[in-house]
C-alpha cells in the first residue's frame, strides 16, 4: 500500500466519519440530558431528503441545509413531546420516528419529483463544494507534509470542518458552562435540578433541540455534500452506528471523535477494497461492507469495557410524592 | 452573610413560618386537612407523625413542590406565594430531603452551585463557592472535601453537602426530612451539633422525624400530625415520649418491648468463616462466624451497607458464598444447585427479607397469592395435577389475615394497596406460620407505623418463646436493643463484637458500628 493510497483511504475516512460524528454529538447532547434517542437515523433521513429537495428546487445548498435542519427539528419536537411532556417510552417514540421518516421521505419524493423516490441530482450551487485551504496548491509538492495537507486536511466541505470544530465546542459547552452543568445534572438526577429551582422540562427540550439541529446538519451533509441528492434509505443505519459509537465513546465528545473516525475508517476500507485476498482466502465484499455493523454489535454486546450511561437516561421525570 | 439577615429581621418576633389553613388532596386522599402552624425564628421545631400522616406533603407544599388546594403561607410575617422551588429558595427556605437530591458523579462544589451559578461560565462560580464553603465549614462544623465526588462520600457527608447547598443559597429556614434514618449514632450526634450551631446563628429549623428520642433531644417545640391533621403543638419540655406516641397513634402505646428472659435451647444455626464476593468483585462478607440457639433472638446491628444484607441473602439462599453453614448440625450447600430459597425453606429456614416490596412480595399480586409465594409447590395448595386449589388458599389467607390483624381484611386486595405495616404482616404471616426452625428477619419495622411495630415485635417475641431461633437484622438500634437476647455488631463485612443488651448501650454499639472496637471483642 503506497503513501498516496493511505492518504486516499484516510481522506475518505474523514468524509465518511463526518455524518457519524455529527449524529454522535447529537445523541450525546440528548442522552446526557436523559433522553435516549434511537431516532437519530430517522431525523438524518428526513433532513437528507428535505435538504436535497429544497436545494434541488431553489438551487441553493444553504436553503437546503436550513430545510434539512427544520425537518429534523420537527421530528425532535415530536420526540420531545412524546417523551418529555407526555412521559412516553423514549425507545418507542424513536422507533416511530424512524419508520415515519423512512416511509414519508420516499412517498413525498415520488410525489414531488416522480423519479422513483429520489430527488434530482444536485449540481452547482445545490451542493457543498470542497474548500481549498490557503496555500494547499503551492505546498502540494513539499514531501510528505505537502500531500497530507493538500489531500487529507484541505479539500473538504465546510460541514466537515464544522463537525470537527464542534468536538471541542461541545466539550467546552458541557463541562465549562452553566448550561452544560445543568444539562449533565438533568441526565443524572433530574430531582436535583428540580429542587434547585431549574426547569427539568426546559433543559430537556433544549437538549432535544440541539440534537435536532446536529442531526439536521448530518442529514444535509449526506445528501448535499457526500452524495449529490437523496436516494431511498440513504442513511443506511448510520444513526444506529452513531449510537454504538456514543456508547463506545462513553458519552464524551473527544472519545466520540475517535470512535466515529474508527467507524469511518472501516467504511472507507470496505469502500476501497471490495475483495481482499488473504493468501488464498478471499474475504468477500459483503463481509467488508458488514464490518462496521459487526463492530457495532460487538460494541453493543459490551466488549469494550464498562460504559456507564447517564443514570436517569430513558426515564421520564415525575415528581415524587 | 448570616449577620446581615439577622440585623434585618423585624424587631417584634413574627413567626419565621406561619401556615394558615393548608389543605391538600391527592384524588380521594386528603393528605393535609386545614393545617395551621407557627414556627418561631431561631428555634428547632419538630414535626412528628406516623407514615402517611402528611408531614412530607406539608413540607413539599412549603418548598413549592405541590400547590396547596387552600391556605396561606407567611414567611417572617409576610404573606408569600410559593408556586415552585425557585420561590421557596428566594424566600430563604432550604430543604434537606430524606432521599438526597445530589448528582452522584458531580463533585461537592458542582452540586453546591447547581442552579445557583453566577453567570454562564463555571470557573468564577466554582471559585466563589470554594471560598464560601470553607467559611461555612469553619462556622458550623460542616467539613466536606469540596473536590470529592458525591459517590465517594459517606452518607453522613452527603447530608452535609445537602445542608451546605441550602446555606449557600442563603437559607434562613432549614427543613430536614427524616435526617437521621441513614446515619450512625455518631453521625447523628454530629448532625445535631450542626443544627445547634445553626440555631445559635439565628436560623430556624424544622425537623421531620418519627423518632421520639430525637424530638426530645433537640427540639424546642414539637407538633404532632395524625391522618393529615395537626393534632397538637407543645413545648418539648412539657411532654415526654409516651405522651407523644399516644398523640401520634391516638391510643396508648407500649414503647418498650415486654419480654421474659430467653431460655436458649440447642444450637440451630452455626455459621463459620462465611465469605461473600459480590458481582463487582467486592468482598462483602470477610469471614463471619456466629450461632443462634433455639428460643433466642440474635440481633445484628450495623449501619446499612456493611454486609448485613449479604448475610441474610446467603442464609436465605439468594446469594452464593464460601464457608460453612449448619442447620441443626447439618451442613448446607452454599454454592451448588441446592443453594436456593426453595432448598433453604425445605431445611426449615424462613426469610422475611429486608426489602419487602421487591423481595418479600409481588406488589401487583393479591394478598392471597402473596401468602403462598415460595410455598406454592405444597401439595395442600394443589387441586389436581394441573390446577391450584385457590379456594383453599383463600380460606387459609383469611385465617392469617385475622391472626395477624391485617387491615383491610381483604384477601383479594393487591399487595400494593396495603400500608407498609400491613404488607409486612402479610410477609410475616406467610413465613411464621410455616413453623420454621430459624427465622431470618431483615428490617422488620422499616416504614411501619408505631402501632404495627408493637404488634410485629410481639409476634417475634412469641415465636422466640415458642422455641424458634431468630436472626434479626436492623439498622434501628432501639429495636435491636429491645428485641435481642444477644447483639452482634457488623462493620465492613466483619463482626466487630458481641454484646449482651443488658450490658451495653447505644453509645458503645454506635462506636462498634463505626468500626471502633472497644476492648478486645
């Protein structure tokens, strides 16, 4: 494997890890506040469709992004209403959102565009364009560092840089601000927050809204940056992988970055090497494609050491008598 | 910060708190009926009453958790509306709940500032809180490491954090709900010193408890609640425990357990070098040896969490262990397939578990179904090979209900609809009436009313006098001292020493419970 190939695989790792990272951070905010969100997948899917649809119609990817965030926020509001206000079961609400998104996106896409449940391919201003960082071209010929800078660090869309910037930002917000302290407290012991005179419901809705915005960006990234348009089920389980990564990351932002990069790397490998020949035994492409999902199962089965979720996670808050 | 509020207080001493005509219903249940009370500033005011008398509801109304259906609240003479906890805090009220409202994986400092931060960023708030905590620690003997995580702290220290939280919010009125339930006697004494210091600084304290001794020991005034009503308010110096108990229950109550000296027979239970390692790999029992004879009660004293639960569980067959246990001289299996509740029952061991709602009963099941749990294989309960003889079981249950005075006497009522004391009577009826050689009893009167406590104690003494061996685990020292013929004290998975109840007192037992061994035990 030569240097250039390694760079290409790593480059695609970054691109594939970005939606996972955004979704993982989305889940992190929600679950840190005690709201389990299995509906990351559905929110991403809805956002992917809406962003692609609006971008295709308007020709503006930014309008598309806003529409995607809007769609995701709408589903977040449903989840919040069901699990915070009406104290319903968070898993069931999340699953319902996934079904809703999977069905609605295709039906609406067919109704609007008549292309078999897709949106038209996005061209020009309808997509996020790669950004060349300063001096990328001129430094390209510097040995080793030049190609790393030009091929790996430079040349991604704005959303990739945003996602990475969100990691330290999330850490800072969670662990260095009043909002973060209260958010973490409400996921651990909402009664402590309530008796301190702070609204449990307000905090949880805020967390769910942040989750919605981040899922919206993740979905828009899929349809308008990674791909050029929406196709049926294009999230392909990324919401669930993000949840696995969240457990792997023990609900911490920096760990979330490493965990999602690992999953992104596996997807990049699967994409590049369709059949791997290991001296006679050929690892089939299907196995490579399945690898990230296999790892997900392994992680969820608890082979990565003890991961302690927020203590009040999944439980609606009811005042004690 | 305390000096300022003291000088600002009106000269004519208005009550720190005055409640007028407070009423509150939950559906058909009237938890508080037309309650009026005046709490004078700079005093410790006790509120005493049985479970369900409405004490906690009243305090929750004062702290803005519930909205009263009717009535008015005056703080320092000013009529004050308290629609939520925020307003209660603003009015200078701090509350220490029975179940602490702390975030387990936060530090002390983080817990203290939560909800009372200065500004959007934590750093300045934490620095300020560190200074104030240091000052409070010196002023009131409230020492806690500000950087310790809550789950690393003892229960006593966690309680101090709760008090610090209230003081940090500049509370002048402090409400404590059953504060000593989880404390060792030494920790409780320390708490009382803190409360006395607070009173000396002019703070007003409301102490909710069901322990008469504490009321007599520390309060200036005491109010008694019964069935949602405030029945009387008296100066503590004008009353005594018997009088208070009568006011609480509404009839004369025997506070001391009446019993004849034990006549121990042959040894029923022998435990030798019993060890238990739990699923987290923590050694919970570190070599326990003890024995219980027929016709005697061995009381195990100790602060909860020192291995008493594990001891009961191994003896009851719920957990595995190593070492030897003999019943009537025969060794029983501790680790293999014959180590379960069923085989223990077959050997004559009955078990009244500590946690009756989770281990003693199935709350959704009816009383009659609960009276055969664990004994449901008994041929007497089968109609044929397929069906159970429900009619016979219900008949038997009616008898048990009558003999154990379970109220209401309805075998078809679900366990969850009985009060704590009556639930415990159902469990006791089931276990005692199987005529066991050894009865294991954990916390027999936790959450049980005074009237029912008296009955349960009498039943245990009667069983002892019938020549049965009883192993009693309780965190209530008074109960241990009152019932036991011998007392063993557990600390950190070991037995610290054995004492005879007539030769010891709460102070000595308290030291043993804290891990301080007196003379060679």
